[in-house]
């Protein structure tokens, strides 16, 4: 979940003082645990809804408490806090973090424009940016198997997408069940005929208010999140202690796993089906891993182990203690949490519960925005409008289309179900599916990334997978009683994601097949056979090498072009962040006198694209630095071999429009030549760089030809910049199969027409933008 704006910090460093760690632990209580801490509102109510018959003994109550205790202990505490949190992607967590981690240790990436140079990024690997080869025999075998079979790569991608879709589905269900359960406390203060007419409207009003506030951002009220959750945790733990002492001090006996056996033996099929309600006690556990990038591993471990975990255990024990002494009231099993609250404090607790439910829902909603952004960055979701609601911290985002879609779906679920039982069935299936996906991906991470034995990975997936499979089966059996909702939602989002990903790949393959050869460009001459006018022509392309067909289409139909041409490719790489000094890859296309450059801007899936002015400044600076640091003797030697492009890593640390970063000369040319492939990537020498003004310095180290080229770049920049946006449309060939025509001609075409183009393209003035279209038949 992308909530760093709420807490006002950036991802933390590895070594923090205890003061910093404890501060982060305090802040994490309001961000990470809002959802998990509100689960006592509906766990017992969902568990005892219908599956377990009323009994005069405590075996059912003790059995449920035993299941809750061991589920909270094994899944959130042991699995997530002590194991999964270690599988971070340079401090980032979540389903896509695990997938990107696997993509870097095995060539299974879904991004079509990956380059060898991307592996040199500092954050490409978890250990100081150094490539760590797989050491074990099992790891090598698994790696080669995944890289050999395309179907396994597709299965891995679909698995990650299923987990992502279930997280989005949870973004619909969690606000509905949390707010509705909190509002259900009105049931004890009104007649049955009245509360059913008040409960749903109040819950809907709270939901509408919650979603309507999203575009303001939560940074203004974020400081209240942690106190609200802490107050709520104190309330439920204090009420739990009171109920234990007042009603049943011996309820601790239920913590023995023996009561789980007695529970299942007595209730049999009904007890197994009730596990879908017990499952809700770990709702929100995935947030500990997903929000890892905004805190630290130690801070999350401290907050859960010493605050959240004991508070939840006391709350559930208190409810069990109360229910164990009130067998005479049938409604006690139906109402759940509020019946165990002393009557004198029910209204204050109701108010705090509603606030805690809003905080937990806010975290899930913002997390949905974040995961949609990650999917978009990795080419698995259509482009959407991303609004940054904080001018100081870029972490907080708001996606209007997704926000209103979630609101309509939340209202539909609330109005359609009107009870926590079916909402709980739906939410439980979404939660346990995400956990199963995490378990599967973690077993691969253990072998490929941690270089552990395959036996250990099998033990991990067998132990935790068996527990989660038991809960999954109990949730899936209630498919017709509400569990169909996350399946339907996930299916819709999965179809959208896969259609978009498939169409994007086909479009890129067509761009590669139709790109123009360098010989065609050389035949045009330095003037490209046309009049060169002042200014910079910025041609957007998805290609990382070669000349796009849209350029030849433009040149052959118009008689003029700009004196400086830049082929711009803005691409995402499977890392959370790309450092500014490694942002750009810059190279030449053709000889120097052609003034054609290629610039590849690389962004991580958590990076924020700069606005047009800043991006334009960085782009011009990177080209100027490339011109300045290029060495003629190396160029001549490389031109004798092949016509592959030579790319140089260029930083963008300078924020001055007139400043460029220059690298000192030195190094061996052979180190820059790289390896021969579709695209040769060359790193600039690792020397100390210095900052100079973007003017022509009177220095003998810059030859006349370089001065002239820099002068032309400066003049072209002052004359203005035009953006040529190439649109590549794909259509299925005549004679293609029905499914292919359905996906390409209808599905992908519909998404392309109804969603947005690249966000950086929207920021350019319309008067300076020219769109050129190409149609490919695939």
C-alpha cells in the first residue's frame, strides 16, 4: 500500500536508531493495522452465523477461540512477521515485489523491452546491487526450467495477477464489511424493526463520505490514524480483560490445540464450514508485507508482536469468556462483538469502532490505488489518471476512475448483502487467496533468491499451504453464499489485465518487426532528405533499439523535420526505484552529423514521473552530458564493428536548467564496448563528475566538433520542443482464430480507446504535439 504520504516519510534505511524504529512502529499502527485491528467486530458473528448449532456447552466457543489463537500465531506472526518480511525487494513488499524479485533472478519478466543494461542498476538485486547467481543445483534446475518453458512463465504471471486481483477485490469488500460491522452496534440500541432501516443507510453514508474525501488526500488527517487505532486496540483489550476476569477466568484453557480437535470432532461438516468465519481474524495481515517499503522490518515486527497481537488475543478471549456464560440468549451468537461490551460504554466504543473502520478502509483503498499503479508501470493494466494529492511527498496518489468504481462496488455489496455473514464469506475468500499466492511465490523465492534447499521450500509450502488450503476450501464451499463476489471481481480484472498485457506485447513485437534499418537512414544523408528546421523533435517510441516505423512514415510524408531528433522511450524496470543518476540511457542513432539521439528513461514501479518541465530539463541535460563525455577514439573503433547503438548511463541529479553533469575522461574503451546483442548498452566511466553551466566553456578539453554540437543543442532547446506521439494500432490478421480476434479487435481495442495514453504525453502542450498512427496486422 502506498501510504508514505500519510506518515510523511520516505522508505527507511537499514540502520536506524531505536528512537526511529519506535517512531516507525507507532506510525505503522495507524497505517498497517487498521484493517487487522477491526476484525474482532465480525469474526464471532460470522463464525456462529448458521454453521454451528446452538449448544449448552462451551466446546464450540473454546474450539473457535483455539482456532483463532493458533491462526493468528501461525499466519501473521510466524509466516509474515518472521519469514515473509525478509523477502523484500530493496525494502518494498507485496505480491508484485515477490514477482519482480523472481524476474530478476530468472528471465521470466513480462516486460518486452528489457535490456542487459537494466541489470547494472544499483537496486536490481537485494544485496548491494550485485548479481547473485543461483548456487544450488535445485535452484539452477528450477531457473533453467522456468526460462525454457514459456507456459511456466505465463502461469507465474497469471498467479501474480490473481493475487493482485484479489487485493483489488479486497479493496471493495473490506470497507463494506468493516463499516457495516461497526455500524451494526446500533442494533443493540434500537428495535429490530427500526435498525434494519437505519443500519444500511448509515453504512452507505459513511462509505460515500469516505470515498468522496479521497481526492483531498489523507496527509491532512493522517496524524490522527495512529491515535485512533491505538485507542481502539486499548478499548478491545481492556474490554477483553474485563470480560475474562468478570465472566470466565479459565477461558485461557481454550488456547490448547486439543480444543480444535474436539471442535471439529463434534461439529464435523458445520465446524469445517465455519472456518470461513474464523479466517476473518487474519484479514489485513498482508498489509504488513505490502506496507514494508514505508517502514522497516523491525518496526513492523515490534508493533505487531508487542501491541497488536496481544490486544487481539485479549479481545477474542474476552468475547469467548462472555459467550461461555450466556448460553441462554440465542441472539448473543448472532450479534457478536457489541453484546460483550458493557452497556455503559457502548456508545463511545461504537464511535471509536466507526473511526477505526474508516481508518482501516482508508488504508485498503489507498493500497488499491498503489497496486493499480504498479500494474500500470509493469504493463499489466491500462493507463489511468494518477493524481498526486500531496505537493511535498509524492507517495500519496489518487486514481479517480478506480476510486468511483470502488465506491459503486462497495455500495452494491453493502446494499445487496445487508449482513456480515455473506460479506465475511466474500472477504474471507479474497484474503486467503492472496495468502496462498504469497506462499507459492515465497517457495520460489527461497530456492531462486535465497539459495535454500528445495526441501526447505517444500516444507514451507506444505505447512503453511495446508493450513491456508483448509481455510480456502471452507471459503470456497460458500461460493453461492457470497464467496462468488471476489471470484467475479477478480475474473473481470484478470481479463482486463491479461488482455491489455497480451495486446501490449503483440504491439511491441510488431514495432520490432517493422522498425527501419540503419542502412535506410544512411541512404537519406545528414539532412534526412528533407529540410531541417530549428527546434527539438521528440519522438515517442516503445523501442529500445532501432528506428521506429513511425519515423519513416513521418519523413516520407512531410518535407521538414527538426534539427535535433530524439527517440524517447519511457520504460519501466522490475525494481521499485531507479536512482536519478541511473535514470537515462543515451546514445546516438547514425553518425554525429545527423543529430539523432536515443534516450531511454527508466522508472521503477514505485517511481513518480516528473512533470513536463522537469522532465524536459533532465532530458536536455542528459543529452548534453552524453555529447560532452563521448570520446571520439572509442566511437571510431566501435563503428568499425557493427552498427549497433552504443548507450551511456547519464545521471539527472542536477536541478539547474543550465547545469549538466560532466564525467572525467578515462577508462578503457574495451570496457565500454559491452557485448553484442540486439542493443549494446555501454556504461559511462565511473569517475567523479562535476557540474558546469549549460554554456560552451572555454576549455581546450572540448574540441570544436563537440562545441558545435552542444551549440546546436542549446539553440534547438531555445527554439522549442515538439512532441511526436506515435500510435501503433494492432488488428488481428484475416483468418485468425476467434479468440485472437476477440481479444485484439474487441478487447484490447476497447481498452485502448477508453483509457488514457502515457501520462507524460498528456503534460505536453497540445499545440506542440503531433500524433502519427500506424496499423499493424498480427
